[in-house]
C-alpha cells in the first residue's frame, strides 16, 4: 500500500536547493559560452573552479554551522563579529602571546565560548535569537577591537603556511579540503544523526518537540556552539590565507552567510533545509561572482542581482509550497 | 421544514453549499426571530459551522435563498453582514492582547471626531457597554490581562458596538468556568430582553434546554427538526442528533487484566490539581472523564513530565518517575498522545516517516547515527498494521486527513511499546470510520497487555471503551468506578463533584459484554445533561 | 481602582504575551495603579521595583543622563551635540519603529539612507538644483520602502530575508555610484549642500539645528498620527493581532505596506541629513546603521513582536544611545566601547522584559 519511491523528478525537486542548482548549471553554461567572447577568458576550468571554492571557503564553513541554527528556527547574527574576533585572537595567540601552534586549539576554544554565550542566552533564557545575537555581535566585535587596539597582526608559523598555501594531492588547496570536510561532517550530522533530525523537529514545531522528549534547550545550545566552532575554523583558515588579521574584516558577513543558507533552500522559519543545499547556495554565489567578473560586470552589479535572485528564489519557494501542500 | 413568518429577522431557505468533493449543506432551512434564543445542535461535521459561515457572510451559498428582514441578500464579506446587524462570537477569540479593552471593543470601528479618533467618546462608550455586560474592568486594561470569560464578553461587547440584532455564539462555554458560564447566561438573557436574537451553538444539551426558545437539529447537512424547546426532551434531541445505533462503534473484547503497572498517589499542583491518586493495571483501559477545565489534561501532562507537580509520586512498573522529565518517563515506558495533534503531536512540515519514528529514533541508531533501513522498516510496519492511508511515507504529515494524522501520532508511541499509553481526546475531530478504527487499535493494545488511559469528554466513548472510569472535578478525583453495571448518571454526578464515590477495588474478573450497557442507561451525551440546571449546583465538593 | 488593580493583577495572562510595558504608552494609569495598589498590598520596596520594571527605558535614560552629567567631563556642555547627533542618526530609528510596531522588521534601512544621500548628490549634480535633489532623495527612500512593503505584504516573503535581499540591492546601487569613496557635487553646489539643513542653526544653537527641528516635528506628527488616527492605530492592531484586525475589516496588509513606505521616506530624510552633514555621499554611510536603529528601538521599549511602542519610546532609545556614544567619546574611550556597551544594554533590556512578563504571572 505504501510505496517508498516517488517519481524521480518529484524527488529531485523536493530537495532543497534543487531549483537553485538547476539555475546554477544554466548560468555556468551561459557564462562558459559568453565569456570567451566578452573578455577572452575561459570560465569552466579546473583552476577557476578551485578559485571559486577558495573564495567561498570561510563563508562556506560558517554557512554549515548557520544551517543548523536556522533549521531550529533561530538565527545567529553574530558570526561576522565572531570571525573578526577569532581571527584577531588567533593572530595574537600565535604571535604576540607566543603560543605558536597552540593558537589553533585555543581559537577553537574561543569559538566554543562565543557559541555557549549565544546558546545560553537564546535557549537558556529563551530570548529572541535575532535581537540577542545582534547584541552579542556588537559585543564580540567590540572585544575584537578592544583586545587588539587596532593593529593588524600576522600569524607566522609553519602550520599556518601549510594551511594557507598547501595543496592536497597537488590539486586541491588545504582550505578547500577543510571546507569539504566541514561540509561532510555537518551534512552527516543534519541528515543522518538523531541530533540532526531532532533539530528539524524543533524547528518545525517546538511545542510538539517537547512532547517527544526532546530537550530543545540542549540541542539549540549545541547548534550555537557548533556555529562558534565553525567561525573559529573559518578564522584560522582566513588568517592563514591572508597572513594578517584585520579587525575590520567582519563587516556584514552574516548576511552573506544567511544568503547562502537561504538560497540553498533552508527555510528561515525552521524545519526545512539541508547542508547540501547550503553548499549549492554558496557555490551559486561564488560562481555568480566569478562569472560576473569574467563577463566584466562590476561587483556592485552582482550585489543587486544577488538580491533580486534571492527574492525570486523565495517567491518561487512560497509558490511551490502553496501548491504542494504544507 | 419551518416556514418563514412575517417579521422574521433572518430566513434561510433550502440553502446548499458545496466544497470540492463534499456537499456540506444539502438544502437547509433556518429562521431566526427577533429577540429569540435559537439553539443549533448537531454533531461534529453535521454542517453547523458551514451554515454559520453562510449566515455571517464568510461563505456564499450555492443555492437557496437568504433573506434578512424579508429582503434577499448575497453577502460577499462578513462586513456586509455585520453592517446589517449579524455578528458572530467565534470559539477562537480574536483579541489583541496588548491593546486595551476599549480598543478591542471598537476595533475597526473607533468613534471619530472628524477624521481623528475621539478618545473621550471611546472610553465613555466603552464604560457604558462594560456596565451593560456587568464587566467590572477598567477600559484601559490591556485585553491580554483579562480572563478568557472576560475576553469573550469583550467579543460580545464588540457585537453590541456594531448594533448587532443577531449574535451568533459558537460553543461559548467551552472554555469557561461554571461561574463565568453563569455570567454569560445572565448577559444572554439581558440581550434577549433588549430584542437581540441569539443563535446558540452548543453540544451541551443542558444549556440548550435551559436557555433557548427554539432548537434546530442538523445532521449530515440537512435539517432534521426545528422545535419549540418547551416541547422537546433531551432524549428526543439526542435521538435526532445521532440518529443511528451506537453499539457497533465501540469494541471491548474481554481482556485479561494483570498487576498494577502505573501507580499515582498524592499528585498535587496548587491551583490545578490536588491529591490525585489512581492505578492502572496491565491490560486495563482506564477512562478519565470530567468537564472542560477539570484538570484532566493537566494531570496527564504532569505525569508525563512536561508540567511539574509539587507533591506526589508516580511509579511505573516499580520504578519511580522523576517529575518534569519527559525523556525519563519515555524511557521508563510511558507514552502520551496529546490533546491537540496539530499543535502538540505532529510536525506538519516534516515527513510521515520522521514524525512516526521521532521518539524511537535513539533506539534505531548506533552512537547517534540513524540506521535508515531500520527506520524505514519500522515505519512501514506500523503504517500497514494500523492502516495509515498515504501514498508514501515521505509525504508531509500535514497533508493527511485528521484520522490518519492521529494514527501517525499513535504509531509514534506504539513503536516504543510503552507499558502505559495515555491518549487525550483520541477521536476529537475525526470522522466516524476512523474513530472505529482507533477504538479497535486501543482494544488490541489492551489485549496485548498495555495499560491505557483515555481522557475524553464524551461519555459514550468512555463507557464504551474503558474498563474503569475515573472522574475529575476541579482538580480532584471524585470517582473511580468499574464500568460494569455503571450508569452514566453516576459518572456524570461524580464529574460534577456531587457524590464522593469511594474508589472501588477492581473486580477480580473483567466485565463481560461490557459493550452492551449502552442500552439501559439514558444516552445522555454530556455532563450537564444529567445535572439539570447549573444554578447553585457546582461548588460543593465532597 | 484598587479593586480593579487587584483583579487585573490576579488574572493570569493565558496567552503568555508580554505585558510588561517598557515605555509610556498608556503606562501612566497603569503606573499609578501599580504604585497605588501595590504599595498597599505588597510593600513599598516591591512597588518601587514594579515601577522600575515598567519604565525601564525611561529609568535607564534618566540614570545615564545623571551619571554622564556628573561623572563625565564636560558632558553638560555637550547636550546640544547629543541632540544634534540624535536627530541625524535617529531618523532611521523612527522609521524603523513604525515597521516594528506592525510586527515586521527592516534590515535594509542603513542603505536606504545611503541611497537617499546618493540620490541627493547625483540629482543636484545633474540638475544643479539642491532642492530638487532633496526631494528626489526623499522620493528614493519612499520607493525603497515601497519595494520592501510590496515584497513583504503582497508576495508574502518573511521580512527578515526580504529585507536582507533588498539590502543587497540597495547596497549594490549605492556602491555603484560611490565606488569605494564618495561622491559630491562641485563648487558652489557643494557649499550649498554643506551649509544647508544640518548647518542651519536657529539662533546659533546647535541644539536647534534645522535637522533637530525637522525631526522634532516629524516625531510630534507621527506621535499624533499613531494615537489619533485610524491609519496609525491600525499599525498597532497589525502588530498585536493581525487576524483580529482582518476580521474587523481592517486592511492589514495595506497598513504594513505604508509602514514600510514611511520608513523608507524617513530613511531618505536621514540620507538628506547625512549628505548635508558630510557634504557628500560616502559609501560607509550605510554600514552599521541598522544595528543602531534596531538597538535604539528595542532599548527604548519597542517590542520585536509588534503591537507596542510609541514615539516617546524611540526618542528615549535614540537619546540613550547617543548619550552613551557621546559620553564615551568624551571619556576618550575608543569607539569599540560604545558597541560593547550598547550590545550589553540590548541584552539587559531583553532580559528585563522577559523577567517582567514572567512577573505578571505570579500575582
């Protein structure tokens, strides 16, 4: 009576981010054809693809953690500031305070601390996650500036060199490998573990989740901690690549991260989405960005188009949900 | 069929209303006279709410005539109906909690001076209306601070501000305490004295008999009868409403009842329930019966751990359950199908697969990683065994019908093979066919040795399905009776707090032919039916 | 009155919605009642605490003002700076508060203002007329607001994401014109721009600069509209219980739409002020303003969920933020401290709100 399989086409489109994926393929195809005529460059090359991945690395890493937070129906606006804070602290740890390679685990610890702060405030005190993380964003950003008094610092150990410039198998840069590893871990967490599935439950119906014996407070706090860890990893990678820490970097990175997550089909209301979708999301942004420069569009035009695409994607999502039921 | 008379306020003739796939109204006629209280009765799904929607203008009728003051109307919005004096107080209140009472009363209809809001008039008029409603609340109080009963008064007041000539009230006493209900009845009589007609929808036949001038019964989208209340008996009413034999609905096969599985004693939460104690044995189905607001669901929630209690002890299969610890309760073997499946029981956005396996997930995984094959297999097993109708387990739970949704909730708990399962209003809002299926499932579970607690407000359900009935009144257990030889009168009395029956020891052998008792008792459907008028009755606690 | 207070105190808020009013909307009577009834029943200490909790924003404001005046060097000479800066930065917060009251949010306010500034400069460069530039700047803001409003109310996209998207769009447009620097008109026009609005001080008082006067008028007008017209009142209904409003025949989507448009208009006004203040449209003018605006609103007492908050709340919130900023400047602390304190303050206010709403339950 019950079949387990749906028609393959239906299944494909029910995956989050599938629409965007198709749009991405179309875009890549178009640009590959147009680019040589416009600027004379080849778009769809291995080195270019790697370049895209490279540029999106730290956004991608954080987006994985953010996906889990958004699935539970919350949000974390402090990731940009966390990134800044940890980049700066990592540089300090490794250089000025002489911890050398111990800077890495220390930075991770800072990530856990920031995450715990957010987690305790949001899930423990049950405060609105939007405003709360807006507040912690200011706090973390301020800490970054205060602790470092504005100089830019360098990180100068061999390990950082490897992370920053090393290649795995001579083909893939280490940062990209780290990105892929993080993606794999988080995708696994979300899709295949009890913890992950419970996150969907919490996001879809927090009240009912209680009745299923789920300890929402704990799970939500963990998502924030994981997010903090992602920021820490991203900070390490960023520092390794740029060799210096600039307290001004954070900026509005949180919006870029959220953009990637939402483009990938994760619903801001919670209960729906996937890490793979997020991958498509940040790849889409990356390829767009790269493609536009191949087509000699200015960066600013990209932003405008990005915003428009996001609106279209959301509208399309709304429309399909209205037609397909829940 | 009633014929319209001159001077009728509202007259509906042969109204038909169709929705895709179902004909909700098949030619209903209904009249309302000025200043009368006209009750509308019928089971769930009989067509009452559709009829009301047509009257208030929320839906347009497909066929038939609708006359107001003798002139035909075709409402395209509720505003038009309100303009003609037809207002409705729905079951779900629409109160803006942070706005004050006056703002809520006059929402969308604020008195104006020119183009500006006339605050002076607003508060003066509000005071006047509050006085009419005997509502002693400062007009500037935020409406969210009022009790449910008071908020309902605000909604009635709202109708008055719109110069309502006919106010429809949909199950108005469902969330009210007895005192609040009394206040409401007083106001209704006052309104009647002012010439305002009331259409009173309720399944509480006692109230209907006491208040109304005429009663109309609807069944399956058709009129059955419209009578003067003075010429009606409750038995007759019930017969009209139900119109079929109930006996085959409830299956109660003989079950072997074993040792005590769940033992509750002295459970207390100040203001909610006091000194609650009872036992549930292996294979026994225990019913919890009482008025709305008696505290049954609160007791269950405390048992399960989502709410706390301050005193008392819960022991399941020899193990004491910690208060406020749902995961612990689940691990020890307690399951809980909640009252409101959409809000508390299911994640509508998620798949049937996930909804069904959500509680058992840790047991289907190793080190936190889910064994997908096992997950699918279990889900399929239960979908088959309790006949959940869906094309695929990957469908979203929100797309299922009410009955199938309830089955998913059941499956969720059955997978864990709990020792005791609590089901709270298991058949609310479900069609008759699925109801019977669910009773069958419960029956099978009891035969397999599961202890079951059924919380219900339908006395036939309780008497038809359970081995024992426990009554709750204002947070206290007032009766604990075996069903064999039990009359519904006794149950109803206990639920009203009248007689304090000693908790009887269980009979050594299960009752035979327990399903046949519906013949000898008056088939009163609800508590109030046997209680007579509520004046001065409630409140004496034994 | 006392009995009524006792009654209302005894009613448990079943819906669990926050009733602790961190502001003055209808609070006067409640405050008096709380004091009067509470004092008689619960003791003076508790009454004081209740009072403090109901008015936390005003209390914070008063406390900060006193502290700054007495403990911060030269602060008393800088009242006018506080007020002046408040008018320039505060415009955005005022617009945002309208959107928040209707239960929505707008994260693109910063760049709406920047866009306004850009339009002022560009149009005046192109046409040589400053007044025309100003008008177009205002119009640009209103158009941005209309875009947001349309996407949220007609298409139905969640305001959080919708305004993130529109933020990208506005940001892109702003940067397209300013690139990584700034744009400004040449020569005379530039002088005119610099000496307009923000430099027009009535009677030579900075505190009475034209910007301040305009904002004061706007505040007063909006306060009047919110309280005395259906149009404004509907904003509260939209935020408190949109369904109830719809059932009562109010056009809720339209109310929310106009909230966005007004917000955009006020952001455009802010853009005009910014352009006048700097004599140019600078690309950084958009950054960080949304955080300031949201913080000012929430700290002042506007509820995120909507349905509660007055112009007075916004005013207090803006002033609090500016006192902190100016005060810290004068204490020669780096600007990072301002962010730190405002972040902490934001969370503190949230916690107080949470605590006070729980308090209303134990009567």
